[in-house]
C-alpha cells in the first residue's frame, strides 16, 4: 500500500491498540513477510503470508 495506513487506523479496525499493531508489523518486517519501501508497506512473501493466515484461521492443508 502506498502510503501505508496509519497504525492507529489499523488498530481501530481490528479493535486493538496502535502499539500492538506496531509490534506485529515489525515482527512481519523482521521475518521478511513485509517490506517497508519509503512510505509504502509491501508484501515481500505472499506465499508465507497466505500460510500464516491459513494457520490462524485453522484451514486444512
């Protein structure tokens, strides 16, 4: 996304706080799933992100 959404805006959409959003986004960046490019937030590893979402959702596979 360009520009990346504000952490507070994301937090309000998922009923959490800005600090937690910041922590989790940083984990995803450090893990290579997301990448920051100037003001954009890019998905660097789509397949891994899909696996992570499936795992959280409890999808079979």
